[in-house]
C-alpha cells in the first residue's frame, strides 16, 4: 500500500491538483466559455475535486455513501459550508429527487474514479440524466478494468502484490487464493473482489453510453494517467491514436480515460 492511501491531506491535495491542472482544462477545451453554476460530484470522498470548482464560483454538492468521508469533506470545506457554497449528502442517488432534495438540477455531474465501483452500471448511468439541467453534461474518469492495475491491487499491504500488474485478471478463485496466500486482510480481499465484480472496460462503458442514447462529446485516453504525476511523479502521456482504436488492446495499455457525455 502506498503512503498516500493513508495520508488524507495528500490525497485531498492530489484530487484538487489533478482537477485544476487536467480535468477543468479538459472541460474548458471541450466546452469553451461554458460556466458551471451548479456542480454535483457523485462519490466525492473528501471532495478535493470540488475545491477547484468552488474557486471558479460554482455552487457544489457532494454525494458520498461513507459518512466518515463526508465528515472529512466538511472539515476540508468548513469555510465554504459556512458561506453556503457547498453541501454534502449521504444518500444513494436512486433515493434522491434533485428538485425536491437538492434544490434543483446541475450543469455538470462528475464521477471521478467511481463508475468502476458501481454495480448495475447501465441503470446507474441512466439515472444520471435526472440530475442535469438542459444542456448539462457528465464527466467520467476511470481506470479501465484490463489495464495493469485496473483491479486497484495497489492498495494491497503486500509490497509485491501492490506492484504486480495484471494479476487481477486471474479467475476469481485463483485471484482470491493469491490474495489469501499473500496474507491480505479479509477486508482488503473483499474490497478487491468487489472491484473485480464491477470493474468496467472502455468497450463496456461506451456500450452503456450508446444503450442509454447518450452522446460522447469528447474523450481522452492516457497511456499514463494524469493522477500519476502527483502519485508517482510520472508525467501524463496521451495514448497512441492507433492503440486507442484497437479493441481490448487499448484497455490493456490505457491507464486512465476522461469522457464528457451529453444526454440530450
């Protein structure tokens, strides 16, 4: 396990910096001149991402199922909370009426490193349109399942497993056996098996978008995910266009993707 998994301050800062340096510019390049008056992040954790949008004058809402992470987010954003510029909600999106419960819909919905943890992704993605104003957009960022560390094995306590690529692609019983033999805690094994059941490929994600009759407004595939700059001091690098056009191959060698989605 890398130290930043335990250091909440550093993790918060990484989320803020990657948003400021890469995600926000990606949105501005795709939608030049567009302002996001109301921004919603689903699975916001400590809401480092939302800090960037607060700086640009947006009203922000963070939805998070972990109460301890909401409490941490409230500490990081104490001033904005006092000024009523941000709010946090501890509820499932299927139980929320945005007009009634959140005071309205949003110009931007963000899911950063979240969709790969969600079961029932097709239905979940369909639900997101209910949170958008006319002309609103959804931003997704996620690590494709088949990429070297798509199983999130970097959280393993065993230093060898945390650096071992692709072993999450083993059949489930073998994968679980390797984790047990390496002495991983039961909770870590359960978390990693859950990711194995929900991990999403580029092809599956794009199929979910098509089935829901959404449109891909822009996409960006990375050989080296922008977040690696802050985690490992590795400069981001876009994926080769030829590789990005090859089914399965692109999943194996693309460590992160950005998508901007329109629903109408």
